[in-house]
C-alpha cells in the first residue's frame, strides 16, 4: 500500500504526502516569502531532516536561516530572541518546523514583528485580536514533524508567561498558516515518547471536541473520524516507527483534531495547561495522564455520546468499552498513571485548580467546572 497524496484547502492549503518537503521553496515563494526564517527547537536543529529543509531553501535561492532557541513550553523570552533574529536577518516570513512548540513560536514571531500592543493584549478573549495590526503580520508556512498538536491548521499559538507560569492562548485569524506541508517521512525519527505523547494529544483534541456541548456538527464529525484514525494507527506507529501509511493517518488525525476543537475543549486541557506551565511537562503526555479521570468525571454528561462513538469504532460495550480502549492505549504507550508520577505535588492542587478555572478550555467541558469540582478532579488525577 502506498502513502496517499492530496491537496486540501480546508481549513488552509495543505500539501499532504510523503516526500513533499521537497516543495518547501516553491511554496514559500507562492506565499510571497523570499527570505524565510526557519523556526525550530533545539533538538531538531541538528537533525538531518532540518538540514535537508535548509538545503532545499538554499537551493531555491531563499537563503539558509534558522532560529532554534525554543523551549518545550515557549516563553516571551524565546519570542523576543526570535524577533531579534528575524529583524536582524531582514526576513519576510517564517517557517514553523517541528512540533507544537516550534510552530507556536513561529506564529508569535510572525504576529509580533511590528505590533502596537504587547503580545499578552492579544490573548484569546472576546475581540482582543482586533487590537493587532493585521497588515504587519508576516506570512507563515507550517511544516509539522510530529502528529499531535495540530497547530499547522490553527489560528492561535500558545505562549507561557514566565512571570506568572500561565499558558496564554494568543489568537488572530492571520495566524492560520498560508500553506502547510504534511510529510509523514518527517515524523519517522521521532523518539517513542514523542510519538506517544503527540499521538495522545491528537486523541485528546478529538475526544474533547466530540464531547463538547457546543453546536458544531461539522467539527463533531471530524472529531469522530479523527478518533478512529488515532485508535487504529497510533499502535501501528508505536510498533513500527517506519510505517509511513500509519504515520500519514496520524498526521491527518492531528490536523483533524485541531480543526475539530473549534467546537471546544474541556477539563483535560484546562488541567494540562497549568501543569505544563508550572512543571514543564510534555503537553500531550499530560493530556493522556488525566484522560481517564476526566472521562469518569464527565460520564453523566457524555455516556450516551461516547456509547455512539464506541459503536462507530467497532467497540462493543458502550462507554465502558471506550474507556477501556483508552486505558489499553495508555498502557501500550507507557503513559504515566497520573500527575504524581510526572512530578506534580499534592501541595499544588489549589494553585492548579485556580489556574485551570481561568483557562479558556473550561467553557467547553460537558459538566460546568467550578473551583470545588476542579480541585476534586485534580486530586483524582494525581
């Protein structure tokens, strides 16, 4: 079986298929970018896939510029350093190359090149995005090398405020990448724990979007099929990292999850955001660690819906079979059993509950979240 190849325009132009990184230079030019800055993380900076991307840019006459000072949970200091590199190099666009951290920081650099307001004034609250000057936002090309975050098809980026240890979602419609290259060959070299964590992140996006009480049937349908793709293909890439077909399906599931969560997220993300900001944990792995506890918490509101999902997935037994499938996948991928195993202390429960309560994801949870029930849920997640 060969890897499928297709061009998609929902929600942006997606160039999907094995080997399509070779088209990077031409897609930069199509987006009006002639002097791109490739933004990636430190771990990827020295790898062959990054060298190949830079070689393609140089051969295409677009230079060979890279910025890799990106933390796993990017901060405003990373952004300022990236802006310095962007301005010093006279660049006219960014390429986000990597996982969610690199893609999100690339977006923040593109957004803040010449804005009249601080980045924190563009948080995803109401119409705050209208404070930005859209004319100064640089073009963005997205090249994901993991299959989880979905930032390559999103209009937002996440930045951690290093002063308050709070993850802030920054939104603007122009943060949607102009062109995305989804090449499953780029994901083959991922370490196993990244394959696991990012794959479970995709599942969390699909699951929470599907369970969100908001009305968005298109997103709900996309979330359901994305869930199926994860359950079917994540075990395959775990067992055989070189399975390009399964890698491609996981890249599709990641993008589908990010498209779907226009419908909303919930307690999984509301908890994982402050945990990641305070403890520096991997976002997708944190989502996976708290997933069954959140399923149990939300059961009264989602039992029927997840029973229908179980039927679509070919699972007999309704909600219980869906939860069992999650637990089986977690065990296979060696996900920590809870937050305590990831270094989260019981003394932090109140602080985490307060932070989770203000996270934008709260509004999409099927059961209304309060200070009291969030605290009880986080204790359960330990």
